């Protein structure tokens, strides 16, 4: 069985289950079971988040899932943005609750009442915390594994600062952190500023990190929001300044989710299944013994190799299952996206060599025993880089500058068009292309004329179909 | 400020907040915010769970939080046991849901519909999975941090076997795993078999791991349940036997929770605050420089020590805060339960030594620079052992064999009494002592006469006030 990626949507839906990431048969729409292999990959990503955010001075916390209606309703725009899509807990046992509770769709309204207690003076700032939890949204659109779910594995960092400028610096730091994450996950991206009508409910402005799936549709995989004082005012997050007066604090958030895994699956995979970036692969090297006529000696040697590779610090698995052919095992581990396969058979024993097979290119490399550990190290690095650079090339191909609204409409990727920046023209761009403005790229400008009103502008809008 | 542990309940309630474990001011009853220090300790415990259960062949999974009413209601005893204490989600956005959902109070009813899809033949067994998630119970009794909460950080292992005997072997393995966990957390315990009317709803029988808090009340900190076929029948978990017939599987579970942290806090702490077992302490050694007249040299040397201790694999923290006195820092780290304090001042520099102070005994040890790393290693081991052995001695003191119901009633700890084993006498024991039978100790028997009916028996019942 192969998985033709040409039909991307069918491929994606099939491969997430076939590779053992999730089971979609759970009897609640939009909620999937994480199987061990999928959960390990997600766990590796979470571990990296913990490491890097701690390095940047964040502390990990864990806030309750349930938020009282009264706290949820404090910030007007925020509630308008979420009231259609929160799950409501109305009963405890057989009794109706006095105050209804929502399942967090994100944690502003859970955290900020506490921040107002924690923050007293300028010496308490900045406050930088994050948590890794599941969030809940009553999605009415079609759900899709990792991409649009009703229960979502979520990362959220929340920061509190003295001034707007310090919050701006935090967002610059967030971008710096993001760049490291993108490298770790081998994901290409563009950072865009969201149109004003598309920003996070309650934010001053929102930045989105966008990648492009093979279907040509964009996927938002991270967001940075500048809240200014929009939340600190209703939640009373004030601090005593050095001059003795009180001031409302300025806040930001940085959000990511299991969508990152969706992007990894979609962008790197091929007709044989997943291809995992070595930096987050639960198994980086799988050993498949091809025992031939020398079963005992090959298996014995495989165990030696396993120990050597493990001792060198790689995640290695020895597939010594008796009842499967090597061919079946190749198929299985390719489907699961293991970056490197090591084959060893009787002839390799004789020649004092092993064979390494790259998952990304299919290339087979025979290498002497004296050099194979160095070669594994080198190949894993190469695969990591190659995945990123080929994904970047593919992404670049899918973004095209266009001068007319018709071209933008018919293009299957991301059309980059000039836009005067007005909401009126923006709405018309969306209407006439039957697409969305996913945002204006942060670091790209180009002089031209707004595709609607013809006014001169150097602002670009990315026009695409987002997931 | 000191924390008099004599008044245990007040001490406990104060210390969990003062030491920075939780913030109880969250505006939903029974749901607390985990602050960074508390969450790190819990994270260390979780990491150990992941390590040891993986070693014993368990895979980690993650199931959805929400369970449809229809699945929840499949096992009659289970639903009777939980229906008064589940939270109900009844609305998504503004619309009532077609099928109401519960927040998992435990995950049998989420997992077992999937197990029935995963398990086909004897080759699929045993299935051994675990997950670490939060669970929700609408507790109507008084809530208490870590001990009785409405949102509970939870560990649950679920296993599926071919036969009842294989499930029994799993429970023996669970006990073996538990013994390692108890050593890691330095917790004394007794394993009891629960009275039939007190077993887990749906179980054939339940074992409880019980410890005793300084108040004399018992705390159940782990459970092992034998389900037999009680769940596999309603959920249709069947497998094809080697003889071609189908058979319902046999199941077990192993549950633990944040109560373990409650036990660590309560059992090891003293008037100065927490005392953490070194094996799970986020900070094992805190360096407090006492700069005196040689600020620069002492701080420089502190940094050298920090690096050496870190490189030796210990969790170390250098408290070089400028605006606090050494005395304040001592107080602060004692409250947080850091097992070892390292002090270094000008005279220590001169004498080429450091001073180590044990949190558990207060003992001060001057040690030469050449030997201090070995001494840290030795002292941390000693503290780990000492915490366990003194807690065991205290626990033993709190369990007393008694021949009359009146003695059992007035005793502040755990009264061990002879019991014929009948429900009738058991209920009378509870009524007359105004206490509970927390179970019969697994490995202790003593010939005597039932304290109610006088029948000869070697069964014991532990009679106590449980949390």
C-alpha cells in the first residue's frame, strides 16, 4: 500500500492514522486519541518548548481548566470573539451550578485575575510564564487531525511588562525564540501582521506565523499578540511605579499548538508516509537485521550496534521481530518517518560494514564499521538541513507576487498583492478572490498600486485559503 | 515567622502557599493554580513515572477529556459510583449538545470503547498503557490542596490481559513498581485490601496504598484495581483465542495523583516548612554566599562552586540576590524544603572549605574543598534515607493493635482490630468507632476474635479517619 500525496487531503487524513499518531474513532467529533508514537513526537516538541522558554526566563505554571462565566465576560471583545465557541459546564453531579463554567479556549481569563494579585510593584515585572495544556473550542467547521480540533494540545506564554515598548521588545524576543523552534522542526514560514478585523479578540495587534501546506492552503502555526492595556484594565493588573503612582501593565502572549505536528506531517511527508526531522524523532535510527543464513551472528552484531548507537546519544530502535520480513519492516518504519535505517546482513559482517538508508532521499550508503557512528551523526544533520531547505524552496514556489485580483483568485498558493491597507479594500480583496487576507508580511514591502483602489502603496497582503 | 506543625491542618494549609507550591485564590472552589515551584516538583514526579512505567513495558497515550453520556453509562456500578460527582458539559457555544459530555473523573469510559477496537487477538495482549492528565470531580466535601480537589493531577495505568491470573500477575508487578516509587518519594505506606462496599465502582476488588498524615488521619495515595471482566463485557473488549474461540479480556488499573505531593508535604515537613526528598527536589543544593568584607571574591568563588556542582549532575541554585540578607535566604530556602544549603564566606575561602547544612537535621558540616562534592553526594543520599526511615518509624507508631472497640474509637491513629470479615460486623465497627475501615492489611494477620461478634479470625481491619 502506498499513500499518494497528490491527493493531499486524503493522504493527510490517512497517514496520521496509518503512522500510528492518532486514532480518530473516538466517539466525540473533533477529539482524537493520541497513540504512543504520536504522543512521543508531541512530547519531544513540548520538551524543547520547556527548555527554550526556561532559557529565556519563563517559568512554567499550570492553571485550572475551568473559568467562571463572570471572569470570562470581563473583556468585551474577547467574549464576543469566543462566546460562540466555548463549551459550557452547567451541572456538577445532578445539581445546576450557581456560576456556569467554561472550558478554557485559551487562558487569558483564567490567568489575569491571578496576575492582578501577583503583581504589586515594578519589581514584580516583567512576569513571564507559560503553560502546556489542552484547550477546547466548539468548532462548527469540518474538523481535521491536529489542524482544526475541538480539543487541542496547546502552548501559551503570557508576559506582563511595565510599558508598551517593553511589551514590544518581548515580541521581538518571541520572534527570536520562534526562529529556533522553526529550525528544530524544519518548518518554513512567513511572519505576517494580521488585518485589524482578523486580530485576536482583545489584542492591539496580532502577528501570525504562517506556513503553506502542499494543498496550497496556509496554516497558522504560531501567534504573537500585543495586548497593550486591553486586558490589564478590565482585570485590574496594576503596578506601583517608582514615582509612587499606579499604572496598568502591558501584556503579550505567544501561542502554539499541535498544528505544528500537522505542519510537519503535511510538509515533509511523501508517498511512503511521514518523514520526521531528526531533532524531534522518537526513533532517529532503526536497525533492521537481514539475517540471511547467519541469523545468530547478525542478531548478535545488531545488538552490539544498538548499544553503540545508544551510547553515542542517538534515539535508536532494534527491530528484531521474528515474524516479519525485512521488506515489511522497511515499509513500516518508512511510514513512521524514521530518518535513518541501518541494515546489516551476512555480507556486511564479512565486509566489516553497515548500510545506512536516508528516509528523505532514499539514498543508500555503505560505510565501514570504524566510521559508521560519525556517518550517522553527519547524515542526521544533513537530513535535518535538507528537510528544511527543500521545504523552504517549496514554500517560496507557492508565494507569487501578482498585480491583478483575477490572478490572485485563480492561483492555488499564496498571492502577494499590493494593498492600500484600508479595511474597505481589504474586504473587497477577500470578496473578489473568495480567499482571505492572511496578513501583511512583516519584512517584505514592494511599491505598487492597491489592486482595488489603485492607490500607491508598498504594503503587501498575502491572499490565500487558510486552514 | 514560623509554621507550628502541631496544628497540622493549619500548618498544611499555610505551607502549601507559603512555599510557593500553589495559589489557592483561584475563583473556582477546589481548583488551585500550580505555581512554578510546585509544578516543577510535580513534573519531577511525573518524569519518574514516565521512566519507570516505560521500563515495565507501558506505552504513554493521551485520551480526550470529554466522555459522551452514552459511553459513561455502560457499566452500571461505575455510573452509580460517579454520577453524583461528575461535571457535565451541556452546551457548545449557545447551542445545547445532542449528547451531553462529562469531564473524565477517571478514564475507563473514555478508553475502553477504543480498547474494544484495538484488541482483536491474543497477540494484541497484554495491552499496557498509561496517561498523565487532569481529572475532575464535583467534590461536595471540604476541599484541601492536593488531597481533595475538584481538578486533580492524575496518573492512570490501564492494562488488558487474556486471563484473570495474568491480571493478578500485573497487580503483583504494580506493587513492585509502587515499592520503587515509594522509595523515590521517601513515603512509608501499608497496602490494604478495601472492604467490598468500599471498592472502586465496577472492580472485582481494590487495593489501596495508605499512608498516615501527622494528624493521624490516613491518606490513600495509590490504588490497584482488579476489574476481571466487569468492564470488558459491557465495552465488548474481546480477543480471539488460539483455539479459535472469542473470550472477554481481563483488566486492571493503577492510579496515583497529586496526593503524593500532599503526602510529601505533610509527612516530611516541619515548623520551618517543607523538606523535600533529594530525589525529586527541583533544587537539591542552594548556595548562599555570605560575602562579608570580600564580596567580589566570595561571589566569584560561588560561581565556581555552582558550576562544579552542576557539572557533577546535581540540581543546584546560586542565590546571589543582592537585596536580601543571608538570614532571609536561609529562611526562604528552608521554607521551600531544599535538602542541602551550602554556605561560603571569607573565612571559608581562607580555610579552603565550605559549610554544608542539612535541611532534615539542621546539622552543619565544614568540609574541605577537595572533598565537598563527594560530601554533597553522600549527604543527599543520607537525607533521602533518613527522611524515609524516620517517616516509617512515625507511621509505625501510629498503627496500634487493639482488642476493644472503645480503644479503637479513642485512638488518634490507625487502630488494627480483628474482624470476622462480614459486612455486618464491618459496618458496626465503623458505626461504633465513628471511623472507617480503610481496609485489611495485605501482609499482616493476627489470630484473635472479631471485635464485634467474637468469632475467631486472623483477619485485621485498619480502622481510622481517612482524608
